[in-house]
């Protein structure tokens, strides 16, 4: 029952197209924004998709029955902490990932904001 999005992205080095399923957290104040977490299940390194998305600055996502373009922005500071804490509250496994990465890396939070469609 966890919310999952399919993120389409191109390898920044390989150029290869990939689709990665990840859990997301919907922004309760902005229906055009979802947050994804580069947890990599608590591994010591960021997932490749994190680098691909932050390098590209935009991508395509599938959420439910919709497919649309999004702008990608990293969330930092107190806003990062607030959003990540809410994800941990809803899905405690994310707290375990945070414990595994303590002192190694901070798990990035990316905001994916729907881009206005052209011509419609």
C-alpha cells in the first residue's frame, strides 16, 4: 500500500534509459509536488538515479495512471529534516536507513515538481 512512482532517467555517463520504482511522499500543500528519498536501503553511497536526476534537473515520472515531466530540486536544511521525519513517521524503515548511514552520508530528499505541459 505504499505510494510508488516510476522515475524515468538517463544515465549521466552511459546514456542508458532506466526506469526506477521508488516510494514517494506527496506534498500535502502542493498537489504538483512529490518527494523521493535516495536511501538505497541505507547503503553508504547514493543510488545512481540520484546523480542522474540531479545532473539532468528534470525527468518523467509515472504516478498512478498519470505520466508527466517534473523539475528536480534537492531539498536541504530544516525542510529536508521535516520531510524526512514525516517519511520515517509513516514508514519506520526509513529511520533504519538513516541509522545505517549516520556519520557516512545524509540521505538526500528530492522534490519532483510537475512542469506545465506545453499546449495543454
